[in-house]
C-alpha cells in the first residue's frame, strides 16, 4: 500500500465497532439464556475468530456484516468442540475463552496463528491453575496451543502482576464456574468492558478501586447491544487530523469509556484541539462524536496509571510525538513488547527509518520530535496497529511510504484505507 503526503483532511467517519466489546458480546451472548442482538459489530478477522470458536461449541450465531444474532444456551450450554479451537491472531479470544473453557465439563485445545503462539499465556495459566483448572501449554513454552480439561473451579482472590483486561476478564469468567466470590486486584485499572457488559447481562459483579469481584453461577439473559465505535480505530484519524495542516474531521459515535480514553487526555496535554460534540451515556458504554482540528503539538510524558487506558494507541501516539515539537517520553509500557509484535522495537525501527529520532528503552521509548520525516518501506510484522500508525506517519512525510504487509488491517479495521482515502482532499 503506497501512501503519499496529504495537504488537508476533511470529512466525517464512522469507525467500525469496538473490538473488545464485539468479542465480549459474542462470548457473553453465548453464555446467556435467549437471544442477544448485536449492532455495529466489528466484522474484522479477530472477532470472526471468536464467532467461529463458539459455533464450534454448538452456539447458533447468525452474522450479516455488522448485525449479529447469538442464540445463547446459558452458562452450561456449550458443547465439546469437534476439533482444535482456532483464535487466529486474537489474544482476547485465547485468554478470555480459556477462562470459560476451564469451567466446562469437556476438554478442549485452543491455538492460533504464528504470532499468537508466541504470546505469553502463563499470565492466565497461573491464576487458572490456582483455581484448580487443568490447563497446560502443549509445547511447554508457556504459549498456545493450550490444552484445557474443564472441571469445577475454586474461587480465588488474585493479585495480578499486570494491568491486563484479558487476564482480569479470564479470571472473572472462570469465576462464574467457581464455588464462591472470585476477585481480581490489578496494579492499575484496565479496560472494564467485561464488568460493564456482564452486569448488563445480569451477573452479580462489582468493582471497588482496583478490585473486581464476581459471584458464581450467574443467570445471564440475552440482551441488545449497540457496539460503540472503537476509540483504538478512531485514534488513527485523530492523529492524522492533528498532524495534517488545515484539517477538520468529525468522528461519529466513538466509545469514550474512561478506561479507554487516555489517548484523548494525552493529545490534549500535547496541545490538541479535540471537541466532544455530543455525548451519549445511556447504554453500558458511553460514546460521543469527536471533532478534531489540526493543531501545533508539543512533547509530553506518558507514564503510570494512564498506560493501560491507551496501551493500543501507543504506536500512533509515538508517530504523533515524532511530529510534535520537543521530547516525548513513554515509560511503564513494557507490555508493548508482548503485543501482536514487539511494538517498542517495531515502532522505533520504522520511525527512525523515516528520519525521526527515537531511542527504545526497556519499558517505552524517547521520541525527540520536530524533525521532518520522509517516506520509507514499512515492515508491519503482521501487526495491524503498526500498519495503520505508519499510514498516518506517511501523510505528514515528504516522500512516498510503502506499507509492506498492509493487508493485516483486516484484523481490526478491514476498510481502513478506504476510510482514510475518503478524507484526503
Ligand atoms: C484487550 C485488552 C488489552 C488490549 C487488547 C484488547 C481486551 O490487552 O491490548 O488489544 O479486549 O481485553 P491486555 O489485556 O493484554 O492489556
């Protein structure tokens, strides 16, 4: 995919549905009694992997683009899958589903693509084993494929060493099959979509400070879910409109859950002109229209408790920082190394290839912004967020940029390049 310098971005975009919320709508809908109707579902490859896993376990799911009907069979309605469950590239599918599988009365194996088979799974195996689950890594390397022998589980109070919604959600889901109240305490608050949606489905679940608690054997009832636009997808247009001069972009119906909105807070601290046009707080997930105008940006420090609220946006924030005046420091973000690619290494390598001045650190990077960037061949390492971040970088660069494996955007945003092109005047 070749991208060139843009002189102005204008228009309105409705970004696809939130990936985290879409996954959960299928999982919790399958475990609920009765029909769950989902609108604005993300029909990207990751969420389609979740649908296919649940179909393999006997759940009837009708998918017509962004409209999905899930015929839930209740907490104990899943059936033994015929073969290995394939999560594709999706960490959310493997980790959340493992929590559910641990409490079933059948055994299963779950795996995924080359990237998923390198991602750390001990972080879920350890707490699940503490709950009495039988789960092990078939290659004994702490990664998928994971073999799970479902059985009855014990409630635990887990002190998680990482702020990870995938770990937290995995334990809470296993906790539904436990023998008492299961609790998870995190070092910092991670996205709370599971807590909000499980509560909406009727689970007895609560949060106090850094601790989430769930009661066992909830009776979940099928619901209607309107998935908000994914702020992680909106992030690319926010950054693009800020960088390209004379731009004005309206993003419709974006999820602004406070456990996900760190990007907006950081952009504002960098001097960004972002207006929340209309806010809707009626459903379980707050959303709003966002109006973005090009801005003169300056460097900032991104660290501490805000990191989990913008973890997926750090690659594009690094691009933004390269176009800002002064230095931006990202720290406390070692998790970047275990995402779909090592995002510290890949972001640093690609930004430096475009002429930026970026130094990688153990838990982040230091970006000395303001130097003009030029085009370069960008290797995405099959990481969708790298492809989209560098498409944004290309719009402000002086010569053409070639995104080499751009097709990986299908993971979370199949129509990304069409939407981006629609804004270029
Ligand atoms: C997600 C949680 C985050 C995020 C991922 C989606 C989720 O991962 O990076 O893209 O849906 O729960 P971690 O839980 O590993 O931080």
